[in-house]
C-alpha cells in the first residue's frame, strides 16, 4: 500500500529506496507496547522513543554523558538492561542518519510501515506521558506481515525498542513495496 503524495511516482521512489538500501542502514523502531503509538507515528510522520527524563537525546554527545544521565534519571538496573538502553539511546539520538530506512510494526493491522529518515530529530512537547524523542520520517508504504519470509519474520521478532536491520531484511521490504 503506497502512502505517496501525487508529486512522486511509486517506481521512482522504489528505485531510490533500492539504491540507498545498499548504502544506508535499516532500523526497526517499535511503536510502543502492542503498537500503541503506530497510528501516531504514521499520522505525524515520525518515529519516537521514550527516555523523556533524559531530555533531547541528540544533546547527550558521548557515552559517559549518556551513562551519567541514565543513572541519574532511571537508577541502577541490571547491567544487560542498562547496556541495551544506552545503545538504543545512542542509536536514536546519534547513529540513525538521513535516508536510513525506518520500519515500525502494528500488531493490530499486522503490517509494517516503511519509510526514510528525514535527518530531523525533535524533542516534542506533550500533555500526556507519551514518547517525546522523535525522528521525522517520510513514509513510503506498508508491507503485510504475511508477505515476509519466515527468516525475515524471525529476525523482526526481537523485542527491543530499536534495533538494526540486516541488509537482506531491508531488501525484502523494498522488494515488497
């Protein structure tokens, strides 16, 4: 299913995605527990993560600064949990780049939303306790979960909030758009 505006042809954007999938990374960013924020992500053209108490993640410029901020706001947790959190915080604030492929999933709709990162990080104001750390995304289209190979579905089953996608997974998504 295409989410394109009328000024771009689907084939042109698919060709652009095919060329950048070789050069850029792909990222899975979960839309909260049970896809709670999926419609928000889609409608607002962004993906988001929590860790709101840390302030803007892109302003935490080195590993020690991230570690100190995490301990000050979230306490001392199990080492594996801390390591995973610090890795995701760094990736969301600093590692993801413009034109990287972004994927999120809706268990409700049973499909993946695929787009390209616009290179814009924002720490947004909210009146609720939702995710405030956002990255702007140009959504390209959706892929039904059942269209994916079993191997790709297995790779996407990780429960982490954010993780890197292997090149073959990115290529499969692009081929199915």
